[in-house]
């Protein structure tokens, strides 16, 4: 309100001053005489003022016309002008609109539309770090791998987008199955950003797949330092990689290095069954039976396993079945009710030809939780006790359709493996194999094998002592297999 009052007062003052000046000019009554090249002009006071204003206005118009001509010349010459800025703003607005439409189309999964909008934005905008990225991702959604590869390669030229370009090419090579090139790209990406979690995982997987266990352990250490892995998980996975290093040394034949590597792997994770078995065999090669027993007992406390029993049997390979049964009490006394412990004891008693003891130890395991192994042990007991052939065949026939029992199963894809491995051969998961019973699908077999027990005979336990004891099978070797 005050500012409006000030403007009104100012306007009235200017008008009053102009009116006063015009009145004074009229009262003077003087004239202005101008002579130019024989021409003479006589102007009154008012005419002089009008002429002066007209000349000033004409001079201003001439100045503006000259400026416009210069601006047109500079525009045509490529220099920045108001005209060029106008067109640039117009192009920029269209480019960002196309970029926005492309992002929306990409989010909606419309690859072809997103690619068209990205190319339109690329034509309008001088922002390759944005347009090349949109072109690459839109081309991937549209299925144009060649166009996406070209866009990712273009991103390599800018230091700000080089990492994004390398990751894009890395994913393409992984999809194509070119693991060698993918490994090099992953190493480059890891060099640029060693704390990037996804790059760490990809590099670790590729290094493990190419048996570069030393490099994989280095990458795993970087994961631990960056805080992406808990300490327990890091120790477990480091033990897995150390175990693979030890296996490689065993293949090369360097027994001393192999022993040290195997023992180091077992120290990192005592519950890792393959590492415990390998470390025990390393001690056995060195003649250190005490430490071999200690390692196997500690692993057995974590989880009974037939591989541990097989390695424990190798400590004294020439002992009698009775002596072996006695020595195995070091393991079997830890988890006496575990199915693995009961089956090991039953096999040891069969080897010692004590079939009633084998039956007592096995108990109701063949009926309450039948597996191929427990049923086969029961068939051996029946054979050893002199049962009829039909009864033995009935147990063996039942074993044909029984579950196999605990196996190395992938926790990620449920694939079954005959031997432990650090990487699942089916899904590529790292350290996903665990010793457990697989998820079995129920249903009739294609061959009708589930009817064999009914066709042969029902298994019936017999209490008669055999007249001529048969040869005891080498059950420990069979359980290891």
C-alpha cells in the first residue's frame, strides 16, 4: 500500500514537472535555427523538443536493427544467441519429455516403445550418460542384445558411467554363458568398486566356478571387510574354499601342503564333514592317529556321517571286526540314538557275526523309518540268522522302493548330489549342500516296484541260529559308498 502511494506521488511529480517545463518553454518565445549545407531550419521550442525526441527514438530503432542483424548473423554462424537459446530450450524440453516417457514405458515393460522414446531423447538431448543408459535397458527389455551392447560400450567412455557399462556387459556375458569374459569384467568391476555387494557375489561365483579358490578367498575376505557377511558365515565359507584348495593340492600330489591345507580348513569349520574327513586322512598319512581320532570325534559330535565312519575305519585298516567294534565306541557313544550311529553299530556287529546284537541295535528303524540302507542291513541280519530266502528277498524287494535316506541336498533347488561340492551343479548356489533327507514326491513308480514286497513275501524276523555262519559282508566299505 505504501509502495502504491509512493508510485502515485512520483507520477504526479513527474507530470507536474513536465507541465511546468513546457509552460516555461512556451513563455520564452525563442527559436532554434539550424543550417546544414545551404539548408536552414527554424524551430520553435515545442518543435525542437519534438524533433529531439524523434531523433533519439530513430537512433534507438537503428541501434536495435543493427543488434538484430548482428544476432541473426551470429545465429547463422553458430554462436549462442537469444534465438539459439530459445531453440535449445525447446529441444531440451522435448528431449526430457521423451526421456520421461521412455522411463515410464520401461517401467511398464514396453520395451519397443521405451527404445523408441530413448532414441528420440538421444536425438534431442546432449546427455549421453542418461540416454545411453535408457537405450541399453530398453533394448534389453525389447530383446535387442546388439543395441544394448553398443549402448553399454558407449557408457564406458565416461568415467561417471563406466561401472554401469561394465556391469551391463557383465550381465550380458553371463546370460550368454561366456564365463571367461564375464570373469574378466567382474574383476574389473570389483577393482572399481570393491565394496559393491552384487559384484562381490558374482565374482565369488565365477571364481569358484573356474576353480580359482585363492582368488575366491580374497573376494570372500573383501565381503567380510565390507560388512556384508556375518563372521560365522564368513568362517564357514572360508573353510569351504580352503577345503577346495586342499583338494587341489591332493591332486597335485604335494602331501605336506595338502595336510596343512586340509587341517586349516578343518580348523576354520570343524563341523564341515568333508574337511574333517580330509584332515583326518592327512593326519593318518602322517601317522598321527591321535589327532585323526580327535578331528573325527569332534565332527561326529556335530553330525554323524558315513564319511566320518569310513575315515575312522582307515585309522586301523587291519584290525579285526571285534577290535573295530570296540574302537568305534569312541564315535558311537556320542549320539547313540541317531539313525546313523545305530546303522553303523549294526553293520559292525554284522561284520563281527553277532547278528542278534545287530538286530537289537537296529531296533525298529527298518519299520518306523525305512531306508534302503536300513532295509539292506535287515536283509543281511536275516541272512546271517538263517532266515528263509523268501524273507531275505522280501526285505531286499522292500528296499527297492524305500527312500535312500540322508543325502547331499541343495537347500536352494533341492537337487541331490552323490558327493559334497562347494557349488550346486544344478542352480550354482554356493555352500548350499547339506546332509539331510531329500524332499521325496509321493506316487506310484512307473514299473510297479512297490508291489514287489507283496509278490515275494512279507518280511518275518526269525530267531533261529544259523547252522553254518555265512561270510560277513564288508559293511563299512558299503556304508562309505
